[in-house]
């Protein structure tokens, strides 16, 4: 089948979006390719279509667990065999998944970057039959980028194991020319091959509005722009407060942030995607992988700290090609806050070194222990335990992450698991105590198989629905059976996971060079200054300024942004 026939068969589309066909052709010819496609450009199609046209397994490296789960589910729904391996899975689960990927005729294996350096993955590489490597969020491999992750540097080493003849597709929504060049070098491209989509979004109007009355301006914007929208804020409490304010003014709104329980976030997201909720007020935890084409408004209530982040979030408006608005509300206080945040983002190295040791102590690891452990880790709880300011703890943990010592994942929802500790015959011989407990055990046996041989993931909500229990009652029944040693119950986890890449080092072996610290501060300052310059410059088209930053210097004025409209009056 041709690429277009594959697109029609599995995705139902009659044509490709701009640039998709060029990226597909390049990888089918066996060439390495870096594709910079703005948000909404259909990056996943660029590797999913060629994967269905060739033999072998496509390895997809992405740091976004929620996104990989969504894509795996989407592929599975289309009858395509795909699986994901990410932080939060134990060794036996990972081993089984790799075995299935190697011998189960799968087309896609999604992998979080911290898995690349593990001996288990590298031992499976020769039998996985990898025919293509996809690097999503490819800017993460560049120290010149805005979201550098050391785990990504392992990709070049994996290419040496797999074979350099296996092509790489690197994908990102934003990259400056310097970052684009660095990505190709870090991934060991056999020949430079950059394909850049058009950054121009003629249907999207950028409006940067300076105001001291943000709440009033937000209300006016929401009242004047009809349809679905996203409001981005910097703090969780702001999300709650602003959503409540909009509701009080008759606008259907709800909050979304990483501190909410998984079920609540899912409910909010589904209501917004289904049109029951008009406006979602969120931290930047929301948006990755969300495929809602009819968003008419993206409003930044708080100013982001990079042009890359702003452009990617704003680009979630108008993906259906119809008119949409990206509104930034700002004032001098925002700029002062961002500069203060930048200073706070780089605690002194002595503080970072101390927090490194405290994290291992908090997790219960002595010196030379902890390597490759993946454990639940909540920064707020850690900070309270050691009486450290939460911001200082957070930025120290993130600095140590970019230094390669560990990886802090996004909040994961890991289902609970159960396994019977007695065999089936013994289960029928013992006295369970009462008829309801007996009914509950029989319900578990009807709903799940393999309970006597291995841990099986269970869904408390589904058990509750099937047995007409409250979820809290199901939890208590599972705990009671565990206390009686009839089964083992591991409760669900809804928390960030910390993957440790090294054993706990003695202080003298912890390398955090001052020159690296200085260089990171300089780069972050340059990116912040570049965005502030665009915000403050109300004499030149907003789009012209942004596109020049991303290396497209020959673009014309958009005619639709706030600057162009003012000049055209």
C-alpha cells in the first residue's frame, strides 16, 4: 500500500497535512530526519504511517507518560499492536513487556528515556527487531533547548547497538536554529536533514494585552470569544480561584492541575473535550496530547518564561483551521515575578548537594544503595520532612535531574494490584467469615484471571460498580483480605515517581561543576530576555518577532495580531 492508502485505511484521512508526506518519504528512504512541526502539525502520523508500511518494530522515545498512554490506546483502538513501558512499572512487568514486544508481533514500543540506559532494555535490543527510532520532544536532547533531559543522550549509544543503518525520526514543535543543529549532532545523524513546517498560523490572532485588571480582562475575553477555551495559569490555586470566578459570572469553567486526583482530572478533561465545560483553567500540566481541534481561545493569565513554551501552548487554539485567538495578559509584575522565579530556579550548589543527600535519606537508601530504584516521591512531603522551602526543594531536585542523577516523572496513575497467597482449593476450604465476603471474593474471581499465579492490576471503581459497593468499601475489603493473608494487595499509586540512576554517592563524589551552573543560568536568562523583548515590543508584528526567533526571518506581517491591527487603524 502507498502512504496515502495506509493513512486512509487506519486513520480515515484522505490527504496529508503540510510537511507530513516529506517526513514520511525521507524515513522510507532510510534517511535520518529532524522535523520541526508546530503544535497541531500532526507529528505522530509522520512515524506511524511509515511504521505500518515496513517490517519490524518502531521504538518511540518520549518523556510524556500520559501522551504515550494516549497514543498506545489510540493505536490499539485502530487494531494496531502497541505497548508502553514507563516509570512506575516493576522489573518483572518490564521484563514481560519487553518479551512481548520481541516475540508478540508488535509494531510500536513506547519507551520513557530513562529506560534506554538499563541493562534489561539493552539486553533485549538484539531481539526486538527495531526498524526505526522515533525521538519525540527532540529538543530535550539539546542543552541549548528549554527542557534538556540527560536521559536523551543515551539515544546515540542505542544507535550504536541497533545499527546506524536504522533511521531516526526526531520530532519537536519548537527549536531555534542552534537547537536544531545540536539535536542532529547529539543524535548522530549520518547527514543533516532538517524539515521545518511553516510556523505561520493565518487563522490564529495573537493578542498581547498589558493590564493591571487581569480578572476583568479575562472575563471580557471569554465573553467576546465564543466556543471552547483554555486559560493557562502558573499556580494550582489560581486555577481553582479563576475557574470559580468564571462560574460566578455564568461561564462554564473548571480547574485542572497535577494536584488533583486522577479520576477528577479525567472527569474534567472529558467534560471539556465533550463540550459540557466551555473553559478549562489549568497549569501547564494540561494540553500535551490533547486532540481537540475546535479550541477557539487560549489565554495566558500568567506569562510563561520561554517563547518556546508560550508558542506551543498558544498553538493549541484553532487546530481546525478556523479563526481563533491566543491572548496573553501581562503587566510589569509578571516580568518581575519571572525574573525572581529565575533566580529561585538555581539554588546555590551547596544547597543542591545537601538536598541530594536528604532525598536518599528520605527514601531510606544508605551510601552505595538505590541505583535503578523507581520510587514514589512527592516534593512537598519531602520539603516538610526536612524543613526546606518547597520551591528550593523543587528546583534542586530538577537541577539534579538535568545533571543526570535521577528522573522525576510526571504524576502517574498506577493501578492497584492483587494476588491470592493461597491456592484455589484452600480458598474454598477456609471460612471467609460471612456471606458478603464470600460474594466479594467470587466477584474478584469472575472479573480477573491469573490471580493465583501473579499480581494482576485491578480497578477499584469497576469492582465497586460491578458489586454495587462504594469504592471505599472495596478498598477496605481488599485490605482486610490482605491482613488475613488470603491475598496480597498493593494499593494504587497516584504520585510522581523518582527513578534513581546512580547509587547514593558520598559528598566528594557528587559532581556539580560551578561552570555548568553558570552556563545554565546564562541560557535561561537569554531565553527569558528574548520572550520579554517580544512582549514589550509593540511596534513590530508579534508573529514576525516570534518566527524570527525560530529561524524564519522572511515572514510577512500577519495583519491580525494586536500590533498589526493597531497599525492598520
